[in-house]
C-alpha cells in the first residue's frame, strides 16, 4: 500500500489495542503501543531510501528483504526494544505484540497489490503479487480517516476500529471475488492461458490485465466486468546471442528482469549504437507502457548507457539516456 495508508493503519491498530486490558488500563503503555504501531506499520518501507542510490537498486530490493519473514520478526523486536528503552516501565510483551502485529499487517496488505512483495523469503525469492487491491485504495484510506475522525469526536476506539476492520476484511473478500470472476472470463476465452496479471485501478469498476498465452501476450482493460483487448504482441523468446547476454549483465536490465513477470522486448538500430528495450505489459496507461528498461550498446560491444524505471514520455526517457547524464 501507499505510505499514507500504512500510517493510518498504524493509528488504527493503536486504537484497536485499547481492547487489550493491559493497554486500556495503562496510559503510558497506550502511548508506547501507539508509537510502536505507527512506526511498525511503516518500517518495512524504510528501504525506500534505496531510491536515492539508483532505480536499479530500488527496483531489485524494494519490498524485498525488508518484507521477508526474518525481517518481519526483527522489525517487531527492534522497534519495541527501542521504545521500551525510552519507556522502561511499560509491559514489553504487550508493546512487542502490537508492534509486531503492525509490521505483519504492513506486509499482508502489500501482497494483494499488483506491485507485489518478496514476503516468502528466505524460502523463495518469488515476487508475490495477487493484484486485487490498488496500491492506493480510496475506500480503505477513507474508512481509516472516518475512524480517526470518529475517535477524535469521542467514539470508543477499540470498537470503532473493530467494526471498520470487519468492513475492510469483507471488502478484501469482495475484491478477491471480483478478480476471480475476471480471471475465469479470460480463461474461458483463451484456452491456452498460462498467466494472468491483474492490476486494479482506483476506480472500482476498472482493471488492467496482462495475459500470457502459449504464443502471445494480450493487454486489456476491464470495465464493469467487460474485457476489452487493447494490444496483442507475439511472445518471442529472448535471443541467445552476445548482444542480449551483454544487455542482461547490465544492472538496470537485470533489475527489470528480476522484477517483471510479463514483458516484451524490441531492438532498434541507430548509427552509433543498438538499443535493446524491455517493456513491462502490466502498467498500460494512456496508450503507453511506462515501466521500461533500456540499454544502448555500441559496435564494440560496450554498454554506453542504460536506464530502468517509470517514464511517461519518450522525450524524458531519452533525456535519462543521454550519455554522461546517467552513466552505467
């Protein structure tokens, strides 16, 4: 989920914690738990700082190790331990339990997004992206805002958040069933379907889909349950030649390939170099595919420049690829 939603979820868990008799009876423990749930609900995304290094590192590692099973355990212990040092008189057990729950919830709500997470590390490095909740879901966010307002106006926080989270759980079930219906329709239409990537938008009745069949990729939109195929591409394996082997050794290309499950590629020849471009098919927007990876290779088999990331115009991409501005 987005940062704002993670933070309001932390506030919500702090209010829910008042159902715990120990928290309810100890104002100091409540303050410590609230701090723990707010920090814990955002902690796995501290890896966002990797974006300051470069996109390749960010794409390869964001929602990776920091969302893994060992990290979830460590975050809870570390955050609760630090807060307990500042407030040694409160119950460490209750502080840790609610802080750890906030961290776990952070990872759990990231799994249904289209972006995904490596939540099952170290058992597998596979990206888990179920694609039935948008990264920013206005309904989930506004329910949290409504709960915070009700709390400020004097509503019982424990029962308020218990009711709201019951509604949110039912909402997750509903969105999951929506996805299942879409997947079934696609499978009924394409008998040789191998993979379907769904991406819900912030609008309830609009989805994006990227379909992989034996021989083709199909990119479509779902509006009010009706599926429209917008683009079709031949599914062509990567060439096993020195040019592509060199491209795949580049950090930007390697990061893209480690993350993207559905992409196509193309080669463009220019006077001074050959450009290899990889295009993720999951994020079609305004007739463009903004998530790409590009490598420019000269006749001497040297990578002149490369880039990976979200780009919404060709001019901006070329600016990123200007030799000297974005060296590999």
